[in-house]
C-alpha cells in the first residue's frame, strides 16, 4: 500500500551549504554626542551607511524611528539609550 503519493526509498535532494563574502562597510558614524551608545546599539542591525543614507530628519521623526525599531523590530534598546540615540541623530543628521 502506498501512502501520501511519495515513493518510499526516494532520496531527498542534498543541499550544500553556501557562503558569501559581503563587502566591508567602510562608513562609520560621524563624531557627535553619544557616539558610543549609537555604535553599540545601532550597528547590531544596521550599517552606518544604512542610517546615514536616510534624509535629514527632524528630532521628532528620529524619535519615532527609534521607537519603531524598539516596538516593531524588537531592538533591545533601553529607554535611556533610546533618548541618547535620538540626541545623536538630531545633532548629526537633522536639518539645520
């Protein structure tokens, strides 16, 4: 009796592990207040380029972005660090 339509004894495909080499990320966050906190929290998920390629945004928008990272994407950023990250982004990547 055949069950499930698959032939007994048929071999499953063999998948070989693949590896890729990503290019080095030469960009770093520019100097600014709380740079160490930004580096420790943000580079776990983002390259500096990914953040720096964003348009200049006002403080309120950066605050909303940091909140989104914490609430939607579950970034493990403390309340204290979140405030410091917003301060950094507002100082270094906001319109004049």
